[in-house]
C-alpha cells in the first residue's frame, strides 16, 4: 500500500493484476456453511455484484444474487475470496480521486471498449489499471512503474504440473508490461508462501533458472518432455457411459504390444461434472514417442468396435497442454 501511494503521488501509473473476474469466487453462509454451487458443474457460483447475479464461469448458468441462505434462511451470506470487482471497490474507496480502469471480460464485451480504455491509459488519463490475464499479453504501458500481482497461490499448488509453468510465464509477462529505460518498474507479488522454491528461483535467478529447476523436477517424475503423453477424454450425461467406454478402451489398448506405453485410469477429470456432463479420462504415457504413436493408431482403428451410444463424446489429445 505504501508503494502504491508513492507511485500514485508521483503521477505514475500502477497495474494491478488478478486473474479472477467477478466480485468474489464464492458465496458462503456464515450461519450454516452452505455454499452457492452450480447445478450443472462441480464448481462454485461466482458473485457478480454489478449485475446482481451469481454466475457459473464454466457453463454460463445464472441466477439472481440471494439475500438469504436457502438452507438455514438466515441473512448471513457473505462473499469469500477476491475478484476484480471487489478489488475495484476497495481501490475506489482508498483512492477516491484517482482514475481507475478495470479491464476484464465483463468490462470489455462491447465492441471497441477495450481500444477506448487502452487509449485512455496511454494518454495518461488513468492512474490505476486493474485487470485479468487480458493485461498480460500484447499491451505495453510505459508509464506504469508498479505492478502488483494479487494472489499467485492457486498457480503454485495445482494438481496439474503445467500450472506452475503458466504462472511463471504470466508473472514474466505481466512484469514486462511495466516501466521503460528511464523509469524502471517494480513488481510486487502477493502470496501466502513466500518461501516457495520455484517462486524464489524465478524472482532471484530469472526465468531461465526457473525453467531448469522445473525441468529437473519433471525429469525426476518422468513427466514431459521426458516422456510423451496422450489423453483420451470422454463425457456424457450418464457417468457410467464414459467410464465404461474408457474401461473397454483401456483393456483393448493393454493387449497391444506397444513397448513401455503405460495406460493410467480411467479417472474422473479434475472437474468431473461440467455443463451437466460427466467427464472421465484415460492417460497414455511412454518414454518413446513411436511406442505411444503405435498404441494410439491401433486404438483409433479399433475404437468403433467398442459398443457405445451416440450419447458419448470422446476426443484424443496428444501432448495435452493441460490435464483438465
Ligand atoms: Zn445458511
Ligand atoms: Zn456451471
């Protein structure tokens, strides 16, 4: 906050980055612990205060914001966590005389609005720029001398090993938005884990060293690029259908002589239910690409022999960039 005040007093711009839109990611009842969940997804409804809505960011389901808890009927519903709308509200209270622009999917839906905001920023008519990953790419703000990245922790502890890599790239990208030769920028990260090893390598030794460390960890765990992966995904309204389909596919693939190819699963996708569909996946992993290729080619040729109804949708993702 001290840094923020200093920069604003100098007439320079600050950029505040949070990759979560809406007011808060969770609506919880302090009376009974009830949480607003989406009916169609394994996900919480996100509070959108401006529109007075709860919205699911995975399927688009919406409902009016509730005043009372549907479970215990008390009025102890509270927002939990931070979204860009909530930070905007706090910043406007703290700095009522500063001009603030919020850039996220909710504020830039209208055609031309993003360009209009960017022009305002570049003319110096904006003091505080607040936004989501939309800010990370492409735009350069030469008068920004302070970048604050709020809550980087979700990227540090994801079950998907790609998440740390994406977080590091995002930090580098966002940091790159700030400063120019005569006005160097400063970057502040908010975390509950200031001792995190990869985070410290990134900050103290740079992206190159971070990448080396991350690669060493992957080599240890035999993860790509030290092995090759493919993900067979299947989904349907009835969970037994994709599960059965993948079980048969796994049994079939195991009969192929495909070297060291491992077949792992099927397991539920990290978000098992999404938009009313149940999602399962089967992971293929091999340290020889040719073995993996052989296994997949044979499976695809025979996959139609697996009895399945048209109710299943399946897809095969070779070298998946995420495991969701
Ligand atoms: Zn309640
Ligand atoms: Zn949903």
